[in-house]
C-alpha cells in the first residue's frame, strides 16, 4: 500500500509527499470549474481555462485548512496517510471562555457569540459563518483582546473605508480604547504603525511586499466571502508565519469551490446561527419581502442579450417613475440600492428631488467622512430619509439601525450580494417593528423565453426559501 506523508510547510500551506500518480489524483480531485467562467474575458481570450486548482502536483502544496479533505480523499482511495506536525486543536474550558468575554466588555455576550469565540480559541483558526446583525464586530473585538494576550501584532482587514471607521467606533462602544491600540489604514494614511492592531482595507495593503506582513501574528478578514478574489488570497498567502487566522462572513455563495478556498485559507467553517433564528429570538427585526414583478408593455418585449436588457431597464422612464413613486409612499427611512452609478443611481437620485424627504447619494467617490456623516444623520433625524447608494458601498457591512425599507432597484442574482443587502436593515431600533424589502424584477418574456432578470428572480426566491424568509410575489403592470 502506498503511504503518503503530509507535513506543515508554513502557516499558510501543507505539503503532501507522494508518488506522481497520487499527486495527479489529488490535483484532479481539487480542481474546480469556476461558475460562469466562460463569460470571463480571460477565458474567452484563452488566457485561462476557467478552472481553480487547489493542489499543485509540482510542489505538493495545498492550503493548510484543507487537511481534513486531503486525509479523507487519500483514505477513501486506500492510501496510508502519515500526518506529521500540523495544526492540532487544544481543549479549552468553555466556562473560562465565557468569563473572559464578559470581563472585557460592558455588553453581555450571547450564547452563539461565546460558541463562535470558543471554537476559534480551541483551533486558533477558522471561518465564522454568522449572518448580518449577529454581532460579528463583537466577536472580532473579543478575539482581538484574546490574541493580544499572546503578544502578537494583529491585522484586521475590512472591505471598505466606512467599515474601518465603523469597527473603530464599535470597539470604543464595547468599552475599549482604540485610539491607544488601533491604527486605521486606508488611502492617505500611514501604512506603518507601532500600535497593536492595524485596521485596514484590503485595497490599501494587498500590493505591499511580503516583508510588510512578517510583523503580524494574527489576521482577521471581515466579510471573508470576498477572499476568493486574488487580492485577498494574495494577502493571506503572504502571511506565511501568521499563526492565528480568522475569517468572518455572513454568507457563502453555495458553491463548493468557494467554501474550500475559505476553509483552505482559514480553517474549518462553523455556522453559529441563522437570520431566521435571530428574527425568532427578536435579536433582529421582523422581515417582510415583496417581490414586485413589473409587467412591461408588449412593444418592449423583444429579444435582447443581458447587457441590452440592463441598458433598457435602467433607462426605462416608466420603470424609474414607478420606483420614485414607490419610494415616496414608504414610511420611515429607506435605502435604495442600484448597480449602475452613472446610468441608473444618479438619474434616480435626480428624479427623487421632488420627494418630501431628506435625500442622500452615496457611491464609490463619496468621501469616507461624508458617508459616516450621512449614516449618523439618518440614524438620528426625525424626518424620513432616503439614501440612494451603489451596491458596492452599502450592500456590505454598513449598519443603520433606523432603516425601515430597502429597495433593490437593480436585479441581482448573487446570493452573497442579496443577503448582505438585506442585512443592512435588520438591526432593531425603538421605532421599528419591521424591515420591508422591495425586490424589483421585470417580466420581459419574449416568445415564451424568460428574460435574464426574471431568471435572476427565481434564483433569489430559491434563496429566500433556503433562508426560511417570508415573501410575496406581486405582479404590477407598468403604466405607459
């Protein structure tokens, strides 16, 4: 029987020592076709075959977090497996974990938060799958306080500048002194600091050399579902000697390769709770989803490719007027999310100038301090407000407790983007009983063939069923 040896290469990779034929089997098993890769320019131009290969037969290297999968595959094939120095979990008394967590904050931790923190402390690595509104920033804070006791310098990576500022503010609210311990890093900020914790956007550091990352013994990646991007995998693989590796995300996209990349980079993925459970426990607001299917006139139902359909929808006067009329009738604060900034978001914002509400516009070019100011104004104003925002700036990580409505003005299929968008308004507040989601889609069926955005709606409905969300499908005939 052939024996395979698995050894620790560094904190990021394992090395599998085996015969070439076994290496080829491993390579084939850990090769995945990227969904929709055929539409990517690099595949169309034959620069890439659209496949992700997690095991290299040339070097024998594979992400360290995939050890359980490697062992299981080899054993199933009948090979003997010898595992040398790897990452072994330790046993920790959960009572001690709870005592520590409650000692570092004026807030009492929820049971699932303690469970998530405890699991990481036992393994020193892993992915925490916990939905928006579950208190991920508190989990990060508690683990940062724990790993500072090990005298390691900590890197906390978040997707946006707004999240850098929000995390800094959250730490202060938990009872810490971030001005003494934390350095905020994004465009225009100094990249080096002697402080214990660097809170950075990934855009600010992913091009830095490996030498920059040698200083860190602990890394956190918030919104880790974005870690399938090359820029973030680049950061994680530069952290060769970083022992403590924690990823946090509200959702996965349902694809096997996505989960394997995350678990490879960080470790085992644990789901600590769900949105439906938090709603039942009244930790999050009640949720009502109305899927509004807009019926377009027969003359507009013609054959179009995807981009032609998008261009038609964002420029449709009747559709945009419907959106503005809908927004004007909503009670409370509303967030309107759109995909295309110049073609859709800005024109919608201009159309809304006649609405008797406070109107704001936020997209990539909006300065961080202005975004924070708008967030504060909406939280505290007694006048109903509407924020028109791009998905990129407000679908991930920005929290507004006093948000009563979200209008998904652009059709989106991505599970992650949809769930993250919904999560923007699930925080509870004194004057809010319900978060209402208006999921806008369009019926442009031509010759019995469903159009793209109607197909995308089916994907979102499937997601709502999986998440146990309550929803209603409402057909609406557009006025000409």
